[in-house]
């Protein structure tokens, strides 16, 4: 008898093993790749890293793999060049290149850490790791080759890869530089070598103009601009070597500012000016709740004044939060007042009441709502849908399932491609964290305490450990996957409170691991969902997620499947997902809108 017999006779390892081997064992091979370049004008200092994270996560949410090409922080390259000159005006160029490369290595590493903190799975490679070979002078070379297989292998492991901007390797493996503006060249070269879906150079300007918009009020922005016309512009905007490379290989690319729609596309056709200016008016945001997640959203939003203005923060005890650093003039205990002052209401108090009334009132009055409250969504989704119909307000809830893992987006995209057979997921980071501690011999009570200390469990963790939280998320997944409403009381559910380290040891002895699995399917048109602890084989993607990570496996009726994973709990992953929803509202994005894709824009 296997260890699952102790969990109840409804769940059997044999059935689990059959279900877990549906479809291919790898992620989809046709995942689009977007190459993003972040120059020093965007990464002025370490405090600006979060803006790059938001931009990268924007494309991850769309189901893309992302290669982020990163320059050194503003002024760092000049500082290192000046340092090298202390050893002589004609110092050895290879040694100079090696010293200057440290600036980008620093920025690349920190961006990798910032992405990891936000729950975005990331690999970091240096120039040797990505095999960027160069030819020419050590401090002004040009790229000639890329280890495409290694880059794609890194992306198959994790959806984001961060690499340095203007650093390569010569035929002896020595560090070389690609000259001023070389990160533009690197980004476009990588995009060309990978056959990327699109490449975008993120600048501190909202596109390309026929003249300097800071000096000329009548400057006109290009919607599309030819290679020939951009080569007539000052080289400081886009490196000319990079443009010539793009023209030679027929690579279209975008130029724009972080957080906005791509403003200008560079292509092999005729130039055309935009019909209207690209303006982004900051949206007024009211936060209802300033706990672990709400405070994370507040910290992110207040650092983005070009896009958002925090009008109020509604909490039970304003004095307490004033002492924690939130300006007293923003604090209120009156949620109706907070709603009245906003364009967008961010609800993060959780629970059913008064969250349901807050969301419904906001939507009815035309305010958009961003929430991570899976419980209220699972119980009152139809009520909110009715409220939205009357006002055209939008309700966004990406963070309600998976924290920073874009599970709902992945399910939604899969449903547009074809018919989904099943969705299986580890969708509760708290229980996964606890199960990991049980596998290390730590008893259940101590595991819960550690989860609370780490910020992954509430003071009352019963909703997590009893499976109610995962059941609510299963309801939301079911709506996206099959279009059928299902409610928490219809989900067959079993929690993990009865498990011990001995159960985990038995699972390990079978070569597997215990995971709390939500399983959603729709046989014969009837939506069915279960939540239960199962022993999964070691090669299953769900058994491989550790600590607070979440993972979902979406299997199509044709046998193909998509796997998404990442950190599913904690302040920063959940806040990142909610900020992603906020940016979607600022840009006016529609979840199914593909108009930013280069293939459609340049057609």
C-alpha cells in the first residue's frame, strides 16, 4: 500500500502517475522571444532596477521569453575608463576592456537579483556563457557569433535571461567592448541570431522624432521610420552600427520608453509620422489595505509618479501606518472616500466582507479594480461581472492565482489556442513551503511557525492548510480554462494538516514528493475540480517546485502542454503581479491585444 492510502481512498498514486505524464515533458518550443535593451539612461542607478523588472514582467505575462540586455549604471562606464587612464593614456586595451566590463557585470547581477525578488525566474549569463564572439579592436569590436543553443537552453529553464550589453569575447576568449552605444548592437544582434519575435530598445524618450522634442515644440514623432532615415539622426539616439546590422539582416525593432506602448518601429519600409502624440496621464490609485502585499504595491507605485498618483490608503488604524512611513494625509479608514478619489482601486484586505462591497461599489461607479483576493472572486465573480457591464470598468486579478506567476494569463492564452484538457497546479505557496519543511523532518506546528515568520502564512493559516485557498484559485482557473462557473463548495478538497514528516519520508522512498495539487478538467462539458495532497513522481514539474514556488501544467487535448512556474507567495511577487495589472490599465491594454507585436505593427 502506498503512502497515499493514509490520505483517503479518493486519491490514488496510480491515477496520479497516469495524469502526470500527459503530453510532452518540456515547455512549448514555439514560445516567442522578446529582446529588451536597457541602457544607462533607464538604469541610472540601482534604485531604477524595479522599472526594468516591470518592463520584463510585462512580456513574461504575455507568454514571452525575454532576453534583457543591460548596460552599466549611468556614469559607471566613464568612471571605469577614467580609472584605467590613471595607468596611462595608452593603457593596454584588453586590460581596459576587462576593467570596464565590471560595470555591466555589476548591473546584470543586480537586475537578476531584483527579478528573483519579484518572483520572476531568471538566468544570468556573461559574454562567455552566451558565446558572444567578436572581431576587431578590443574596445570597439563588432559581434560575429552567438551560442544560440546555450541561450535557448537558458530560456528553456527559466523565461528570462539577463546578459551584459556591450561585452564580447575575441578568438582567444579575452573580453572585448562593442564601443559607445554597443548595447544597442548587442541587443539587435542577439535578436537576429535567435530569430526573436521582436526587439525593443528601451530609452528615456517615448520614441524617435524628426527633431529634438525638448527644443522644438513642433517636433513630430515617427510611428514607423526607415533604416535610411534613422541613420540621418544623431548617433547618440541609436548606434548607427546597430541600425546597419538590422538593415543588413532585415530585422525590424522598436524604440520606446519603459511602461508605455512601443512608440516607434524601425523597419525597411517608408517612414510615417504618428497621427497623435503619445501621452500617458498618471492614474489616481487608491489602496484599500496596506498589509504585506498592499504595502508592497504602495512602495512600487509611489516610485512611478509618471504613471500613478496615490490618492489615499485605506486602513483600519491610520495612526499605526503613519508611524510606518505612509504620509498621514493619504491615510483614511473610510473606504468609500478612498474609492471616490480614485481612477483605480487596489483591494488587498482579503476575505469576503467588506471586500465584496468595496469591489462592487468601485466597479459600479466606473473605477477599475485590481485585486489578489481569490476568495471573494471565487464566491462573487458573477456579481462583479454585472457591476462591470453597467460601467465598462475593468476588473484585473492576475495576482489572485500564483502570485507573481502568470498562471491565469497562461491559461487564458492556451484557451485561445485550442481546447484545454486539464490544468494541474501547485497554487498555494504556504502549503508548498510547509511540505518542504516536513520533508526535512520538521514537524507540522514548527513548519507553520516558520512560514509565518517568513511572511508566507497568515496568523490564521487555516485557509491555506485546509485547501480553501487552493480551491478558490481552482475556481478562477476553471473559468479561464473552460468558461464555466464553478464555486468553492463544488471543489472536492483535502488539506495537509494531518501530514507528518513520516508521510514525506514515505513519499521520498517512492522517488517522489508530496504536493497539494489542484486538478481542473471538464469531461463531457462538466467542470470538475479537486484539491488534495498527492505523491508525484520526481520528474513531474509540480514535484520540482520548492518552498513558496507555484507551478501550473496546462495540457491541451492534442497532448501539448505549457508549464509556468515561479514564486507564488510573498510581498514582492504578488505586488509585482498587481503592478503589472496597473500598467495594463495605464496603457489601455486588452488581455488578448497583440497590436504591440512587430509582425502586425509593421505589416
